[in-house]
């Protein structure tokens, strides 16, 4: 083959590749494929819509009601819903729609903050334990085993019961303390399955540092299970906060939360059922939406299901 033919053949190859990509499109990653699948998933769209509404409600409650949740008149105590107060009034005569809407802020904030810190702990400890193994893995695994021996709700009750103040920070901190072990173990397992891949060996051969390997290669290919579990965990944390507040161990008044509202409603259910229905419905829909979104993410990000 002449030199001219070689040059002509070399010039034709990129053109063929360009033509191939023009027909098939550029190579897609796991995340782009997942997003394509999620957009076609009706359950994901529905759950994302509800979650977006609750986020807007938490950030801008005045878009949903202009009533002051702390303006109360005892003369309106426990009045049922009417055309003026769609959700009725609570025992103190406060507008129940306003309190239900403003209660979303506390529940969403606790769910997001606790889950975010738990994910950060999981990324740090789980990545170190799975990547380095040995003594680091042993220490992290034994610490995780100790925390697993403490039931989440029972641990929260014990710790919160000895605190004098139980505000947003205290409740969030306690839920972080009892809520990180599962994510750490999940991250550790995912890193262990990823660190033996050929591209990790290639990166080591090229002289990449441990930090670069973990941040550029390990984490992007190991974090999907943690994201799925974290999405579900937001709903679990919201329900845990509500359960603690319902038991009288969580947030204290004058805080406004769905758990506190349900706690107040339990003694008046037969005479004023609206006190339980509305915060209970908002809480259930929020938790269910996060669980549905987590299931949709799992189906989209798990390559074994494709």
C-alpha cells in the first residue's frame, strides 16, 4: 500500500467515527441512561412533583397561606374546617392550614440535614475502609457494628431524654449519630467491589495518587447505591422525627412540626379528627414520595436490572 493510500485511509477513519456517532449519538454514561429512564418513569415524575411542592412549601410557605401560624384565639379552639379556615383550627385556636404548611419546613430541613451529614460520613469512612482495608477497615467496621447494636429509635429516645433542650439542632445531631452506620457499610461494600476493577489498576500503574483514584475513579462508580439509600433515608428521618415528637421526646414547643401536631391530636381524635388527618396526610405523602423516588433511582442505576 502506497503512502498516499495510507494517508487517505487514516483520514477516512475519523470521518467514519464521526458518521457513526452521528447515527448512534455520543457514548452515554450510566447517569445519562438513568436520567433518560427516570424521565419516562411515571412513579418518579409523580414523586418528584410532590417533593418539589413540599420543598417550595418549606421555602416559601406564604405562597400557600397568608395566615400567621402563631396567631391564635381560644374562642376558635378545635373548630372544624370551613370556607375561611380550610383545615380548621387547633386546640389553641391557630389556623391549622398555616401550621401544617409551616410544619413542612422543620420536617424537610431535618430530613435533608441529617441525610447530608450521614452521606458525608459514609463517603469518608466507607471509602477509607473499602479502599485501604486492613486496620482502617477493622476500626471502621467495629465502630459500625457497635452502632448497629443500638436501635435507631430507641437510641434517639435515650439520648434525647437526657437533654435539657430539644430543638432543631439537638434532634438533628442525635439522628445523625444513630443514622450513619448503614450508609457507611453500604459505601464500604460498593468501594470494595470497585477497587479491583482494571481501570483502577491502570490508574495505579500510571502513578495516580490514592486521593486521585478515590475521587476520580472510586467515588463516581461507587456512590450510586448510597444515593438510592440516601433518598429513602430522607423519608425515614422525617418519619423518625415525627415519631420522636409524637412520643414527646423530639422537638419542643413553640416549634411547629407535623409530629408535634399529631402528638396534640391523639387525645382529641374522636371529637376533632381534622387535627390528625391533615398533618398525618402531609407526613405520609412526603415519606411515601421519597420512598418511591428511591425505588425509581434504584431501578435506573442498578445495571443488573437492565
